[in-house]
């Protein structure tokens, strides 16, 4: 299988200007030079996307995902490094990209398509398909400045997917449209996958990345910090979230702390440890004589915690399959148990089931969420997945109780 997108040692630098010089006097004083700071949006990025693969890019806001996608699309040029893309590229980036607000929807189809490299004759041939997919027939002659955000998304996505691209770049735009249109877009993405098209997908929705992507890379503060199968990449992302990684906090930077006083040492300890910690997690199967469960078994999750201060928390449980797709997720509040007050050391025993799952390998994890606010305090998964073996001839994802009654005719 050949490589469709190759990113080699790519970095992107921007200038952040702290001052605005609005007068000639200010420019003369500074000799025409405006002071600025360098900001590296990307640093030493190396990724490969195989032909026919769907790759996800995940990370916090400001981690560099959209900048990388723009570099792949050719909208931005990298400061260093090289990007190679094979085939025609269609990019669906931020809302309204490639549209002129004063033009009608019809005129913007031709404008947007020309920016994506589609000749006018081809646009003429595909125009009706674009309008039909966008479902904007009654508004296509209106100026797009009167469009809603969802209408912008419909029009832009309709143009991009009708370009017949070899490589499709999608940046978070599916989060804008209504549910029916999102489903329609996902169906189109899945049809592209069956046709062997290459897709690079950026989203903050972990469930959407699970459903769409074969692999994923995690970006954190301009760098790739991990990647692999989607489930593994999401695990890496959660680890960084637990470290408090975000736009204004980089957990990779070592903070210099003066430990000459007891107060400073206590402060350092608070920064290193969450307020409530899951110290261990283990799974108990109903039959110790076998290392697997069967459909409708009840399994138990033993979870030990440690809490240095009184904390009010919700306990969350999540089950994913071998592909990383979400099977079940709920918090104690969702299940009607409410929140728990934690202090010191203790243990939760979570019984799950009867589980109506058929054959498969599944992963199980638990989380603690702070109350109020819902911030995730700690997260841990069992070291190895657990198997469910189906002893019947039923096939599918779940087992269901079925009764059949034959009624004799009169």
C-alpha cells in the first residue's frame, strides 16, 4: 500500500505582535520594526497516511491540528520540513472558508470549487448534485451572508465531497450541522472509505473519531505526542487531559519550584497529584475457572481510591470494543446513584450486567469526575481486555431474548 500523505519534519512558525504602531512617529522611533514574539504552532511533525486509510488528529484547542491540516491542504506553507500529497485534495476547513459573503450560494459554489481546483465545466456538470446534497435548493440564489452556520456547512461539504477527491481533509465542520445532515455526511465519508479514498479527520468528538478513523495521532502543544490504533490514541489523549494539558498549560514543561519551605513543597505535591486518585483497578469474572465471560454474565470491577481532602465525585464507567468504538458509557449520576463523598482510602465495587454482548474483546475503564463542574479528576483502565465467548449459534453484536409462538389457523 502506497503513502497518500507524508509529513516530514514539518514545523510552522508565526509572529505574535504585542504592539500596534498606528502613527508615523511610532514607526520612526522603532526604525520601522514592530516588536514580535515567535510562536511555533507545529514542531517537528512526522506522520504518514496510507492510501485508503482514515486518520484522525486529536488534541486540545490550540494544539496544532487545524494548522497541520491547512499545511497538508497547501493553504499554509511550513516554515521547515516537507509535505507530499498524492492525488486531488479537497479540504473542508473552518466555517465559511472559500466563501464570499456578498455572493449568492450559486456563485459561491463556483468560487469555492475553483479554489479547490475544479474547472468550470466540471462544476456545471456536478452543480445539481452539489445543490441536492446540500439541500439548499430554495436558498441557492440568496447571498450567503444571510446563511446560518449549518447552511454554510452544508454548502461547503457538498462542494468538497463532489470534487471526487483522492484525499479529503475534514476539520470539525460536522459538529455544526443538524443531526440528519451529520448522519448524511458520515454516510458519505463511509462510502468514500469503501471506495478506498484517503481521509484526514480532525475532531474534538472522541466518539466520532472512534466511529470514523482507523488510526489517530495526538497533538499536544505543537508536537505529536503519540499515535496508533484509535483506542490507543484516545488513551494517550486522556492521559494528557488528566495532566491538565490545555491552551494555557503545558504538562511537558518542567516547572522550577523552590522547595526550601514546607509551603512550597506542599504546593508542588498538589500540582503533581490529583485531589482524588484511583490507586488500583481490577476485573472479576463470575467463573474463576475460565478467563472469559459469556453473554448475560455479570462482571465486577474492583476500584480502590485515595483522597487527601474531602471531595464530592461522580464515578464513571466506560466499555469499548477492540476497534475502540464506544459500547457503553455512564456516570453514577446517569445511572441514578448520584455522587459520592470521598476522603482517605476506600473501595468501589461496580457490578456490570447482565451483559447482552456476543463475541468480542472489550476494554473497561473507570473515571472520577469532580462535582460541581464535571472535570475529570482521574482515569484508569484495566491492564488487559476481557473476552466474551458466545456458546450459541446466534450472530451479531448483542444477544436478545426472543420468543416464537406459532398460532394455528382457524
